[in-house]
């Protein structure tokens, strides 16, 4: 197959839109063309083919017309490669043009987009690909070496993005430039429903390996209404500098497509170039983790700090110095509470009262989206008392559709007809909700959810380790750092640096412990369960080794080829 030139006229790009018909008996459900990704693309291309959808780091742009043509070609190429409706296509790509084409093309082929974390390796990578049951993987060429030696039960075809020789015996290898087909909208687009899975997003496990969250088109539609502030419209441009293997990337991109807006696409966040990128790419809104706001505030002040097009930024958690950030950079901040499994249920106003900076807001849509704080028996707790947040929505399929291949985990999370978040909150008398802690055994570092169990499993695979417990300790950037408490086997010796060297080929960089504490024993209950709350309470001690302080740095592997 050869690459064909882009069509230049809207009818050829978009095709003829079918007559709008309501397919669902429930009158609350929106129209397919307002929800389903390829139908949204077809609609936008027909309505305004020349409007910009994406601006890239190299200065190139895609109009909605360009987007439609690229997506139809990619979808037809994937169909020719054997992708069937309802199947999962794994994508192992950095944020960029190829990742967007793969996602939208997969959906247009009637399939489900299953992105994989770029840092995955070893058993985590094997689990992610086997969980998705993908027959087809679209991958950056510089990542392929990590596939060797893995037992991948379903993978048959690898679409390679990038230049270079490929040595992967046992797989059908196709080149990205060859997986392209006709520029007409494939018939699979009109076979999709709002309740069909759009993405499979991996999230950290608690008592087992990472879970694959099944997210429908309607789930993303509801999130687009709840997450972004109502002031954001189709005239805005979102800064897509976050990974597309997280909901932060998929849901923000979907929201701008749904609004008819645009995205500015770079491979990642950079403190030193953030504001020049914002000005150059004409960014008006974005997402900033709390650590990002602190990094930006620590930069030397400049007289033109506020001279930029950025108007609003979603952040989480909300930094205490809201006014300092807002006044210096001319940006209004707001926050919310959402998860991979659920759209935002709470949202703050722009620049909320600094006295409420710890709040994640009030209920966004209380008429349709219920939230309760409950005890261990699902009994609602009084105002001011801490309870687990549980939610449900009046629209079926608005929340997650369960965990792929994990019926027990799905049933446990959805017990009594409510989705149990595993997160502790309390509510004040004015209806403001405050996140307190996690009941589930996970932690979060720089936007990455980390399963304590997966870290512990790799630590305990070292022949000198008898027991290990992984916890999160608060860092100076208001997020968690990974700490492991380790008990060695009798007669064995192990240094912190030796343990880190052992873990680096086995774990993603963000899961490598910063703090290591060797102990004679771990605190346990009478049933021998580790009492992690005691370890968290003790935290860092004089005997704790700090990898950063020792000068031992662990960095993300940077891909050289831009795709």
C-alpha cells in the first residue's frame, strides 16, 4: 500500500453524513454523532473542514478535514491488517501524530484503543499486552527490544513506527507507512454505539496486578461535560503535553474534539520551555499537576510572565498558593475529582477561596450523578466525618464498564449498585468535598498510579529479600515518593544501590523506590497482614536511604525518533 495525498475538499474528506436519527429509547442519551469518536470526526469535518484541530511541536497543523482523511486511511489500513470490530488494538507510542492516528483509526475500525505506558518492561509489559488480548500492536521502533523474551499469548502483528531494522521473529511485522488504505469513511463507523468500549486504560491494582478499565464513548462524553470548566469552548486550544496512555490525555483530547476546539501537541511537559511553548502554540487551557505548578513558580520571575494566552488550568491537587500563581502568570486555576474509572464528580470554581484550596469542589451534576460518603458497610456517614466515596450515574454506561477479564474485581468495586472509589473524603456543611487519603493500597507519583503489590513482587524476587512493603511518603512537590521497607533473609547482605540496580531492568522508572529502609521485621496484624498505616506514620527515619540524596538518579528513557 502506498501513501496517497490528502484530499482537499470537504465532501471527499468527510463523506456524506447519514440522516440524523435517534437510536436509543432513553431520551436523555445524546446523538451518536455527538459522542462516538469517528462520527464526531465526520461531523466536524463536514461542518468546518478548515478549522484547526491539532498544532504540533514542529509547526505543522491538521485541520478537521485533514484529521478525517488521516483517520479513515489509518482505519482502513488496520482493517486490511486484520483488525475486527470489538477487538483491542494496543498502542505503544509517545504523544504525537502517530498516537492520535492510531487511537482514532482504531475506533473508526470499530475496535478499542488500548494504550500501553512507554515505561513498561518485563512482567508489567507482558501483563498489559496479555490483558488487552490484542492481536495487533502499534509500537515505536525504539521500544521493540523489550518485547523479546516475553510470553505474549495473543499478539500476532506488530506495526512498527519509526526508521530502522527490525528483528522480531515469530511476528508479522508491518511498517506504519504501509498500514494505510482508502480515504473513504469505513462502514464500521456506523456500527458503533455509545455504550461500546472506546478505550482500555490500565490503572494500578491493589491486591493483584494492574487492572484494565473499560471506558465507553458515553463515559468520555460525560467526562467532557464534567471535567473542563464551562468557560472552555470550541475557541480554546488545550495543551496536550501529557501521555496518551492515561485518561488525562484521552479525555482532554476527546473533550476538545467534542467541543470542536483544538489541541497543541508536544511529547511532554518541560518546565524550562513551558511558557514559550504556550505562546508559540497559542495555548489557552491545559492540565497542570500540583508538582508542575511548583516547578513553574520556582523559575526566575520575568516581567512578561503574565503575557501569555493561557487563560485557565485544571490542576490537582490545588496548590495552596493559588493567588500567587494566578497573579504572576495571569491564569485562573480550578480543580476536580475524577478517576480512570469515572468522570469528574466534583469540580471547583475558577480561583476558589484559598481557604478551600484542599477541596476538590462540589457535585458537578447532582441531578444525574450521585455521590455518597460511607463506612465499611455502605452506611452514609455524617457531614464532617471521613468515609469512602461511592458514586453512581443515572445514565447507564456513563461510568466504567468494569475491569477487563476481572469479574471478581468488577463485582467488588460495583457492590450494592454503586462504584466504590477506594478513596477517603469528607464533606463540609456547604457541600465542598475534601480528598483525605486512599483506602486502597496504591500510591501516585508524578501523575502515575503505582500498585504497591507490583513493586513488592519485584523487590521480593531478589534472592536476598525475605519480605517487603511498599508505601508512599509525601514529597516536597506535594506528591508521593516510593518507599520500600525491606527484611532480608538470614545470612544475606544487600545494599540499597544493589537493590536499585536489580530493579531497574524490571520496573518502569517511576516505580523505582526513592527511599529504602532495611528492617529486622515489619509490623503485622495477628493474621500476619502488614500494618502499612504504621509504616506510613513512621515514614522516613534516620536509617532510611535516599536515592536522590545519594546522587543515584533514575531517568525516563527518552525516545530519539519523533513520530
